[in-house]
């Protein structure tokens, strides 16, 4: 099993897409990249902790290639906007990848390089060493599936799922 920690705006969006993929064993929404120990959502929301909303995706590379996990990341968020995804603004919404070892760092750098051909502007995704990943509060886990009537889910998350499914159909669960 492989685990990647990535940040691409609101963690609910990434969580919703990755949960639908074959070979993904777990997705945990949480916080990474900051200095505050065991931060709360309220603290991270201020932008003062240095943490980004992130997801830890654990997947089986025998079922789904790491390259697919990473290329999908660059499809479902805009890596060219600094500290912003749509109306979500602040460092907590930055595009970032947090590596555990040199292999992950190289994989992330290669994915970032591949992504450049898909965007008019240069990606601003930061690749950093993972210090600690803090799981978010329970109500953030699997948010989309637990809150299907939420406006944010239907307006922001559903189009990302549709876009990802159209581009990576064979990797989606039935």
C-alpha cells in the first residue's frame, strides 16, 4: 500500500473523488504543512496555523497506478492559483504535495512536470517534506456522501466528480 498526502483546496473535494476509485483503500481528510500541533478546523480556517486542508490517500498500486492518482490530482483542482481554489481563499487552500521519502518526492515532481502541459499558466504547487498529518474532525470525513443535499457539494464537488469520471472512467468503481 502507498499513501500520498496532497492538498488542492477544500479537502471535501479531493475526498469525494478519490473515494470513488478502484484500489483506493482509504481517504482521510486532515491538515498538513503547518506548525500548530493537532490543529482544529477553526484554527486552520484562520490561515494562521500554516496548515493546508489535505487528504491522505492510501491505495494499492497493484490495482491503480500511482501516476493515475497524481495525474487526477492535477485535473480536479487548479494548481495555477496561489492559495486559492474558486471562492476558497487562504493558505489553507493551497496546492501542495507532502512527500514521505525521496521516491515520493520524485514521483510528485514528475507529476507536476506532466501537469504543465494541461494549464496555460504555470502551476504553483509546492512540494514539501511531510512532517505530520493530523486527521480532521469526524464530521469532515466522507463529507460529500454524508451531506448530499449541501449546496457546496452540489455546486462545487459534483462537477469535479463528473470531470474526473469522464477522464478516468476505467478507474472508477461502478
